[in-house]
C-alpha cells in the first residue's frame, strides 16, 4: 500500500539540542509495509499471536530510493489512515501491504515540477508530460505548433517555447490560469491574438518574450494584460505600439529594439519603467503642422462615444453592435483626459525617454535618448494649450 505525497520528517530531539528541523517537505512515496520477522514464529511478548509482524511506515525519496523505515504512527487520506490505525493497534491489516523494495525512478517523475528539453531527440512522443510540471522548456525541437498536451498542464507557471517554428498560438493557452512567464522568442509568429489578450492571462501573465518573430502590430486589447512587468518585442516588424500602452502600469522592463517604429503612442508617457530599449527603430522627425480632423458640430456618434467613455459606462457586444465596440476600444485620449473617435487634432513632438525610464538604451548611434511621440487633442483649445506649454 503506497501513498505519493510530500513528507517532512520531524525529530522531537532537535529542540532539546538547540537545533531546528528542516521545515520543508520533499516529494516521497510513503508505504505501509510489513516488517520481516526477526524471530521464529511463535508466542511473543505482549500476547501477540505467532506469525504476526508489526507494520511500519517506509519513506522513499528520489535521493534515497532504498527508503527509510519508521514505526507507523500517522498518515493522511482515509484508507491509509485506517490501515495505519489498525497496524498501530496491533490488529490485522486487511489492506494489501507493500514489500520493502526500492522505489523506481519513474514513480518520482509523476511529481516533476521542471522539465527542460533542448533537442528533437529528447522530445517525448510516446508519453505525456508529467501533470505536475510548473516549468516547461521545449527549445530547438522544431515545433511548428504548440503541443496540445502542454495545455493540459494546469500547474504551469513558466512555458518556454523559444527557438522553434511556431506560426500561430492557440487561444487555449489562455486556459493556463497560473501561467506567469511565456517565452516565444525566435519563432515565426505574425500576430498575437485578441483572444489571448482577453483570457485569464490578464490576471496571471507577468513576463512575455515574443522577440525575433514577424509581428507587425499588436492589438489594442494587448494592453489588457495589465499584470505584465517584463515585455520583450525586439527584432520584429512592428510599425506601431498599442496606443494604450499607458495602461500597462506594472510594466518595468520594455525592450522593442530593431523594429520599424516611426513614433511612440501618446499614452507612452504614462509609463514608469526601470529599463527601456528602443535602439534601431526608424523614428521619424516630428511634423511641423498638425493633422486636423475636427468636426463641428460633433456627430451624434462622436458625442455619444465621448459620453460613454468619459463617464465609464460599461459596454460590450452584447449591448451594442460589435463595430461600435471597436470604435470605443480604439478611442484616442486627449492630453486633457477626454476621448475622441473621429474628431481630433493629431500632433507630433519629441520626448526624452528618461522621463519614463530610469535606464535608457541609446536610440541611435549618435547618443540620442529622444523619440517622437504622437499626441491627440479633442479640440482646438486643447491643442493651443499644449503648444503654449511647450513654449
């Protein structure tokens, strides 16, 4: 009879000697065993019948496969506890008892929390991944898609699929409710889906590496991953960053070097970073004249949208048409805090990146730390006020 569990062995003699117990359990196989007889069968002290041998607890770990024997005095689980109780009382144990044999390594693989695979030949094809994995790395394995067996590992906290040939991510990655780190560096991704941005990753994902792919743009919903602290976007084909980047309030590390960014979004100035790397982008010089798209008077659609956003009225595709939800999701934020949909003034200025990051990698080989930032204004008055402030 065996129980797979975590075991902590406590010595009651240590406190008297001024020592502390280790205080941490280890993965083990706990067995209720029958000790081999030490004396010939016959009448025994204490009135025990001949042929009865006391049961014991036998604990085997990965480092001690031969195991250590203890007198049976505690357990967990109803059946196991019942058997131990009978053994402790000296009664016959009806449950089948294990023999005192070393535990196989395969029994401990069920409890592995980390697995690192860095070649095709080591990739498991005939058996599943251990269900208890918390960290899985499968790099240089030639994967063209995410193995669906990985998506059954509900304890995963770190998934590293770097250096493969993955072209598309399944939305079911969002079902990994504990996933904190996702590494997709050096693959063939062309997009990051809206479904992933709206999954449970919103609450769990802390670190995302999608560098060295073929991504041209990230959806505006990407900024709903508000628990992100580390984001790597290097060596893609990005022509813009999500214009609501400022909503990533927990972001501390941002690297988007060697892309094709012509400018930064207006809300970029709301970030508070420790490290920023935008080296090697194709930043443009700020335009002297603004782009004016003002509508006077405002259309009913524009006026209604501004009211909904300003008053933070909940909306969704179950309430209003989907295309109106998209308009609201992509609304532009004025420097005054109000919003606009299609009536706005667009201007471009430069920003010193040290205003949003403690450590800044130079933007170019000339030692620059400034980058163009695009801004939107909901009215002519807001634009004029902004120009006056710059003076």
